[in-house]
């Protein structure tokens, strides 16, 4: 028996959701275009549009005018936390980021593998290259990729899950901080990677604090 419209919409929504939860559409990635999703799923354009809208409402996807639709969270749990943080001030968001990033840097310095160290060095170079362009979104992407790699080097899946869920909020706040002609935080990011690679937890956490605390101070009322 064919599914009714409501049943078909639910099935397509869950199909798209599974692409996210299974990692085929990773957090931070751009999902296929609407015509591509129509062809791939076999559903009508309106059903695909409604399924995407449902995941946008759930906080799993985010539409960006002129750029497409992006994955911002891999679960409803993450998105509910993310929505709560999005309603807070810039200072509160930065303070939460400092708490997570400093703890992650400390743990990463203790647990990082040789592969983690190599990835951190590679992403540091990508971050430096991003500042040779005027693309603010590329700068944010490159910076986020490095910070996510620090969290990944903790090998703590719960910490990774929480951080991924908050990344969209952190990136929105960060757009304000990457608009300058020069990257004033380049050396501190180099110092951060060096501290983690050197397995120095105290220096790694302190460097992360040095990175973020001035931004918190500037955001204070």
C-alpha cells in the first residue's frame, strides 16, 4: 500500500536524518541541492522541502541565503543544547567555549596520538592559508576545523558530541572576530598545537585561555 502524504514526509525526513546520524552528511558539510535530493530520494519536491524544513526546525540543518543548507548538529539532543546557547549573550557563549576548549586542550595534550599530532599540524597550515583570502566563512571553517581536531584528540566521544552540537553557535559568534586584515591569533594557535604535540597539558590549557579570555573581556557588559 502506498504511504499517505504524511507518512511519506516522515519517511523522507528520517531518511535525511539518517544521512546525518550515520556520518554521510557530517556536521559542517553542505547537503545536496533540492533537485539532487528529489532525484536521490524519489520523493516530490514539496515532500523534500518539508523534510528539510523539519530538520531545520529541529536544529539539525541550517539554511544560509545564497550558500545552501548545512549540517549544524547530528542529533536532537545536540540541537536542543545549541538552541539554548544561541539564546544567550556573546559573553556567555565565549565563556562556555573557553571551558570546553581549555579542558579539551588539556586532555588532548595527554592523549594525542601521532596521527592526531600530524592532523593538528596540517589543519594549522590550512588555518594560516585561510587568512590569505577575504572569505570570512572560509576563515571560520578553517579555525573550527583546528579546534574540532583538538577536541577529537581527547578521544572522548561524549565531549566530541557536545562540542559538535555547539559548533554552529560558536561559529556565528566567531564571524565577528575574523574580519581583520591580519590574523592576530596566528602565533597563539601555533603555540597551542606545539603544546599539545609536546604533551604539555598545563601549557595547552593556558594557551587556550590566552586565546579566548580577551574576547570574553571585550564582550563583558
